[in-house]
């Protein structure tokens, strides 16, 4: 998705998704994304909320991806009686995706006629998708637009949750923005949602996460009445678009581990006299984000700006 866009809503119904025949059949929610995005936290909030209502809950997850960028998913099933912890293909009532390509990869698990798709438009392009590392070269990343995806699902929402969380001052609250969106399509009460969400976030972040939850919830409400006209800016950015990379370094967080320096494919980085990472060859940087993903202290962020001058390091 275009990084400047906020949201796209497609095939939005006016009413929330009711539980399956008073939960005679389990309700199936699939949460997917990549390591470090908070997929497991989303699933635990939902599982806790369902348990508080006395429902039987089964949860199955893959969460061993210590290196950020690895695929992570969690199945949550709740109802009067739940036998299997995993959701069969084509049986998910709701698919929550914290990354665009992961959302598309799991679409076959969503119910074709009644399923709800809620997806962050954040694109995390893995290094192997940058085989041609020339600046501005096309990436081997999904090119499907939100409009194309809508043809395969009953109800779909493409939300720039990461950008919305950044605007609140905490990018890591993007998963809570999606929880706010989810709260509008499952029939748990708002106070129950708010109480459960705040119990799972650090106390010092309750204010920003509460704001993120309300932002996601309000966005869905606005998107349902009436849907805005299609906007070119709300579509995923073309993989053929030219861009420049801009490196943001937080000096205080850099621990001089040199992981980014040693693993940069283009050898663009070095440690300066103060043992802080800095850019030495900005013209070589391709914006692959490998340094950002591998930094254990979150000291590096790579920004891709469309049609901007050559890269510069900023602090």
C-alpha cells in the first residue's frame, strides 16, 4: 500500500459478524504476520476474552521466529465445544493480517462467502525479494491490489495500521489498531474489549494502546458508512515505483554490535569513532531493510520515499 494512505474499505457490510448460530459451531479467527509484530498478543487477547464468556477455547500457534521477519500465525477457535485447535482451509470466519503478503498467503483459509478479512497494508519485503539490488529495481513481492483481493472475500478492510500507530507515537501499537477493527466484527461488548486489551499491554503504554484501539474501531465504523470512492493513493505502491531510501539512526540505542555492518549486502554501513553505526555509501543502499530487521536494539529504521533525492542519514 502507498505509505501515505490511511485505509481502504471494500465490500463492507453494515452489521457486525454474529457468532455462529449462538456458537453451536465454533467461531474461527486466524491471525497472521511476521515475527515481532505482536501476532501472539492479538490471539491471547481474543482467547482471554472468549474464556471470560465461558466459551471453550482452543489456540494453536507458531511463535519460534526469534529473527524478525519469520512467518508467525495463530489459530483461535472458541464456542460451546471445540475439538480441534487448528482451522481448516476455507473455515476461518475472520482473518487478521499484520502484513500484506502474509494476509494474501492465508486467504484460502477464509470462508469465501461470509469471511471477514482485516489486513494492515504494511509491506515487509524480505531480502530474497531484492535479487536485483539496484536502487529502484522491481521487487519480487505481491502485486495484488486491495480491489483485486476484494473479489475473493465477502468483506475486506485494508488498513494502514502501522502508519496510524506511528502517528500516535508508537509503531508497535499497530496490532492494537487491528484489535480495535476486530472488535467491530465480533459481538463482545466494548468495555470487555477495553478491559482485556489493557490487561495485556505494559502499564506505561496503556494510554497509547487505548488510543490505538479506538482509532481502529472508529476507522471501521467510518468505512462502513458509506464507503469512499476508490482512491489511487489507497492502493499498494507499485513494485516498479522508483524510490530512495532514508536511514534513521537512534544513536542512544546503538550498542555497537556491528550486526548491521557485517550483514549489509552492499557494505553501506560502518561504525564511526564513537562506535555508532553510520552510512558511508548512501548511493549503494537499495533499501532492503536487512539492517533494520536484524538490529536487536531497534536503533535503525529505513524509510522508503517515492521520488526523493539520494539517501541521507538522519537523527
